């Protein structure tokens, strides 16, 4: 090993950042789950917007649909279980995001489009627009799209019927 490599490893820290550690713990947990379920998939880890992001991808995305479920219900449950596994190891609450077979990425694009359309409707009419109830993840994506369009939005109601209201400028 060259001296530059050794010092880079030392400076990079032999310890992972907290979010990278969350991703590693989550990946180990999910690999075990895939083994138990006898499913093939690769784990991809990243850090996005101050949270660990873990994705399960596969050449056979259809096989992974079992882990997504209807409207992402199984995915949401697996995300919570993965967060609990991280919490058990670190003692800290995790905001980790899990994606399986690109479900959340596709959903994020659809929701961003919905938010942009709602923002355009409000700009045109000058009237607030109430959207259908959404999960916290879905509301966050819509709020971001509305902010990007230069408008404000609020969440109203109680879970699980909480929804976004797009407000005029």
C-alpha cells in the first residue's frame, strides 16, 4: 500500500458516518431478509437529503414485486422493520428510505408531476387546491414540487387521511 493510500484511509476515517452506518446495518438486515425469502437482489446504498437511502434492485424486478405489495404497502412495512433494525443496533431513530425495484423512484416522479400540475392549477385559478390523502413520503415529494414552482403548501387532516393543500402565492 502506498503512503498516500494509507493516509487517505486514515483521513477518511476508519469509522463510517452515522448515515453510512445506518445504510450498512440496513443492507445487512435486508440481505438476510432476501436470503430467508429466497429472492435475488442487489443492495445499493446512498445518502440523500440527510438520510440513508437503501435500494433493492434486481434483473427480475417482477420477483421483487412481492416485497413492494399493493400500492407499496409491503415496502412501507419493510421500511419500518428496517428502521427498527437500525434503531436496535445504533440506539438512534432512523429516517432511512427504502426503495425496492424502483417503486419509490417512479412514485417520486409521478408525485412531482402531480405537485407541479396542482401548482399550475392554483396559479391559474388563484384558489387553493386540496389533494387526496397521502403517506408522509408522498406529501414530502409534493410539498417539494410545489415549493419548486414558487408556491406554498400545507398538510392538513389526521393520519391516514392527511392531505396537501396548495395555496396561492
